[in-house]
C-alpha cells in the first residue's frame, strides 16, 4: 500500500517572476520584508485552506457534527473527515467539496467498499 502524506505548508514553493516573489495565496507581488505572502490576511486564508487542522474544523462546523451516511450526531472524537473521491486518484486533498463527515463505523464500511470496488 502506498503511504500518502498531505503536503505541508512549507512544501509549497514560492513563485518568482522577474526576480520578485509572488504571494502563495493571491499571486500579487510580495513586498520587501515579507517572505511568502503579501499580507497577514493572505497568510491566514492560505493556512485555513491548506492546513488539515483548519480544514477539519471547517468540515465539522459545516456538517454540524453529523455523519453524512447515517445522519447521527456525534462528538468530535467519533467523527472522521472522509475524502469522497480518494486522494490517490489525484484530487486536491484540501478541496472542501470532496470532504464529508463520517462516523467511525460508516467510515470503516465505506473504506471496505472502496477497496472492494478497487478505488
């Protein structure tokens, strides 16, 4: 089995155009004295869309702590954030449209079906 690791924020390379750094979030030139982002707002937005801690928190809030299959509400520790289309298919691991909440039992059953289907 191939072990996949989500990209860390530090894995994203800075783009350089005409010798100037470009913001990782909005593609605006970064001013002198800044390293990766044009502003603190851009840094926050990028981190919230590329850090699993923030993504998980947003999905929990969006789905109101309910399993998407059995619709039971549960506490945070009994819920997993599931990729509807598996990441190994080449999809962006942080795309919130491809994420949903599943309870541990439904996640286990869904994973078995994925393996059986060859996904």
